[in-house]
C-alpha cells in the first residue's frame, strides 16, 4: 500500500532492517550470472490462479476481474474491494486503507463494473461467476481496515454463482500481512519475522498459520499431493523444485522491476502443471526484503507437493511508487488518461502479468521441432 500515518512508524524500521536482511542477496547478485528469459513450460492452460497480499491483493482482484476466463481461482489477503481507489490516490489513502472519507460504496463500484462490462474492458459476468475465491483479513490490521475486507467479501458474494465458491477467513489477533508457520529448521531473525500483529520488516506474520496451504487447498479442492519422495537438502523455499530468477525487462512497463522469480517443481519442466501468480505487497519486493516473500510464504511447499508452478513477478520502487506497490490506483498509466485504465484489460501492469502467464503456458520451441 501507499504510506499512511498508521504505517509510517514502521517504514523506517523496515528500511533499516532491510540493510541486514538484503545483504546476502546483494552479495550473491554481484557474482551471479544475468537472469535468463522466463521459460516456456507448456504449463496447463486451465486451473491457473492469482493470489496476492495488500497491494498485491488489490492487483490480484483486478487481474481476475479483467480476465476471469484465464483463471479458476483467486486468493486475496489484507485488501479491500475491487477498483476501490477508482484511479485516485486520495481515495486509495483515505477510503481504501483507512476510511477517513467513509467506506467505499459497493453500489458505486458495481456501476463502474457494469460500465466496464458494456465496454468489454473486463471479462464477462458469466466467466467471473465461475471462480473460486479465498479471502483473508487480520482483525488487528492497522494498515487496511478489516471493514474493507468485509466489503470485498460482499462484492464477491454478489458476483459468484454459489456461496460454496467463496471462503472468508479471519484471524483474531493478526495484523497486516501474510500469516506463516515458521519452518522448524529455520530460525530467522526479528528483522524478518515479527509477531502475529506486526510482521517485522517483511509483513510475514509469525502466526503459526499455514494460510498458503489453506488457501490453495480451497482453490484446488480436487488436487491431491504427489509422492513427497526422498527428503531434500535444498534450501527452504526450494525443496522439491527450483527457484529461478528471470529477466522481467522483456515485459517492461512502468512499475516493474528488472528481475522476477518462478518456482518450478520437479517434473513440471515436462509441462501440464498449473500456474499460480503470487503478488507481493508494498515493501515486500525482493529489493526491500530479499527473498523472504519468495521463499517463506508456504506457497512453494504446497506447490512442490501438488505440482504447481508459482510465478513471483516483482514491482519496483521509484519516485512515483516509493514502496514498490502494485498499481491499484493508476500511477502506471499514461497521464493523459482522465480515468486511468489500470483496472481494465488495457491496464499496463495487468497486460504484463498476463504476458508472463502466456509465456509459461507456451510450449518450448524444442518441443515442436
């Protein structure tokens, strides 16, 4: 998210913490080879999902509403209703994080959605109604008020065919971020893990909750875990697969970093594994917290057990976007637009994310020779 008084006290601490947290990755980067192109893996064209936290949660919803026919499931943590900011930074700060200007009107947002439908700027209502959705919010969230999570749930209740397609989860003592269950063999320092209310320098909340597993189990109810095989000596976040850096510059649009990451489970090089796009929140990109989000959310462990590719696109920090947020209020669009198209099929970041999914779902050239 963008800065608010409630979060500004945390910002300096997180920035300082990052000096220690990011050093190992920066040292590695000096000696590592340049990232290669995002590979074409013949990933399954169906059963893709998009999940995100905070600004990544807002973006995940934008992507699912714009292109619902490309996805089977959506997971949103610590975010509010679709198109809440309506292209306005002021609304983003004062109505979509805190509600100093009152809660957003779902009727107004639905009018916006209907207008987009008429212009074919989002996917059909029929395609949208078929998704499964998992929504989580911490009751002690001081960055995005829990009321906004309630409004998001109400929005999806209106859109989905059946209440059986929606799961709404709340954690009583959790703050703003992504709850995790710490791996037993890891003992990260306090700069990475805070308690369940304040996520240290990373917004990963040490709540002893496997939200990633719970969410993906809900989004893929018929998927069974594969044989775990022999114990792995790979680093945390890479067990049962490979975490690969890739060059994001070929998908370059305003707000994207140069490098993204993808977790490829063993066996998925052969094709037909579904894809989950995982979108970090503000101050959660690799530049800010190293590979903490990429490795420790619990997504990779579930993915390795269920043959699921996980794509970790990366937003960058800049003068226009100092906290490395995804564009949920319109900053990445052309300034000539009276109403930014960030939440439509024409959105620049939405287009880049979809192009990455297209690449993963494309057959490798060698496979067609």
